[in-house]
C-alpha cells in the first residue's frame, strides 16, 4: 500500500485454493437472499396482502434496517475483538434462517397489528444478519494480501451471489404463487429462503475451515477511536458514500419489481422473468468484468459498470410501449452493470482495509466492514422507502386480498418512475463521490 491510498502496485499474494474460493463464495447464499427477498416481497406483502397503507408499509420496512445501521459497527467491533470470524458465520447464519421464516409466519390478520409483527420479526432477523454479514465481509482482507487475488475472490463470490439472487429472487415470488398466494404462499416462501440460508451458512463455515487468516496484532482500544480512524481513511469514505447511494438506487428498483410486473408489463409471473433476465446474463459476464478490471483498474471499471446500469434503467422508461422481449433485454443490461458494481466495489473495500492496517498496524477490518454493511443496509432500506413514498404520492391503492388492486394511470406512472428514473439517477450520481478514491 502507498501512503496515498489503495494501489494496484502491491504484492500479488499466494493464490487461494479453490476450496477456499468456493467455500467463501457460498456465504452469498446467505447475503444474497436476505439482501434480495425482503426488498422484493415485503413491501408488496404489506400493501397487497396485509392491507397496510403504502406510506406506513415503507416506514415498517425502513425502521428495522435503520436499527441495523447502529448494530453493524458494534458487530464489527465484537468480531474484531474476538479475533475469529468463522464462529459468527455459523451461529448468526443458523439463527437468521429461523428468524427469516418467522417474518412471514405471523398470526393470521391484516392491518396495523400484522404489520407491526412483520416489523419486529424483520428487526430480529436484521440483527442476526448483521452478526453474519460483518465478519463475512471482513474476511477477504485477512484471507489474502494480493490486489488481483481479491478481485479473483470477489469474482467467485459475486458469481455465487448472482446465482443466489437468481434462485431466491426469481423463485420466491413463484413459491408464493404455487403456495396459494396471500398468507399461505408467503409462509412457504419464507421457509424456502430459510433453507437457502442454512445451506449457505454451512457451506461458508465448512469451506473456509482450512484457510489461513492474515490478522493484525491488535485492534484500536475503543469503538469511537476505530470509527474516527475509519473516517480518516479518505479512499474508504469516498467508496462508502458511493456504495450507500448506489444501494439506495438498487433498493428502489428491487422494491418495484413486483409492482412493475403487475402494472407495467402486466404479466402474472413477471417478477420471476424479470429476475431471470436480471441475473442470468450477469453470470455470463463475470469473466469479462475480470478482464475489464485488469485493463482499466477497479475504480474505472466500477464507474463503467455503474453507468451501464444507469443507461439500462433510463431506457426502461419506454417499457410501457416496448414488447416484453425488449424489456427483458434491457433488464439484462442492467444486470450486467450490477454484476460489475458488486465485483469492483467489494474488491476495493479490502484494499482500503489493508491500506489502513499497513498504516496503523492495528486489526480493525470488522469496524470498516461494519460501517460498510451498515451503509449498504441503510441504502437498501432507503430504497423501498423512496419507492413507497412515490406510490403514496402518485395515489397507489392498497389491498388486503392477496392480489394487487387496479390502479389509475397516475399510480402506474409512479410505479414506472420508481423502477427506472429514480434508480438511474441515484446510481449515476453516486460515481461523482468516487473522486476522493485514489487508485494509483
């Protein structure tokens, strides 16, 4: 690491064995479903099954995530002090699986009490997720010191992440339909995603068993000191700000998938097809993104991927008059951009952490990743809130029947803008925040 910041002119590091690459990547079967399915199902579940008003539903989805913003740095501090990341993966991952299923397993009912139960269960699940995600995201900085090797590790992770998003995001709405829709269908979907989380937890815990960890000798003496040190890392601040804003854009689009399928392309299983179009091509372009990163560097490659995402989202403004095939092709373009965003942002994070460790000689990867995951959680929570606010402003009508109510043209316009224009603006504008990240 140079004094200026993360650099590609660092030691290459010993190549990680395939067992470690695959084992670490399997953790995406935990992070992918939890990052995807609540944003996909919760808002429509609240508005179209439990009969909660759109504005209130957005608040119920936001508050547990806002709590997570406070919990994540604490989880990072605790995992730093323990010196061991893997036990957190096992305990928190298994607890998360149970709590996720509980979100959709509440007592029969509609309205405020049912919505409150969902919010409390979601808060508990989000807390368990923090104690899985933060140690998990901290591990790459300790598994390898190689600049390029981290990109390789993230390529494996994001490939499995894309597969996890495809399986959970495309199949969860289908499970709801096959389970009879409404309360019963959502309970089946909760159990399905809980099972995926169990598989990912056991895979990550077992697969990283033989991996060696490069752990700094000591951590900062207090959480406040650690947070102050993280704030002094200028490249990290720029990367984190970009990550948060882009997460808000992605969260906004994710929240709108079911609404877009119901009211713009008007296909019953449209959410499943949209997810297949979004994630399927992303799996194919991962080797291409690796080559782009090697040629341009991680920073420029992240900017290219972000602008590709934004361009595809803007083009989707015409979805109301496009044939379905053209709509799905544009969604595939967005998915390719999303894959690149994930690879390069997450590969740049351990570079920032390693730079700080070299500068201070202290172990605080958990606090950096705690802030990182807190920022991502905040962004992904703000996204559904933005979408719910748009629905409220454009007059969206809620339902307690398990089926979306018919909407007038104004409400359908809100559905479209929240899925296209708003995510495009957020993701594109966020690249301006990378000016302070130095990739020399």
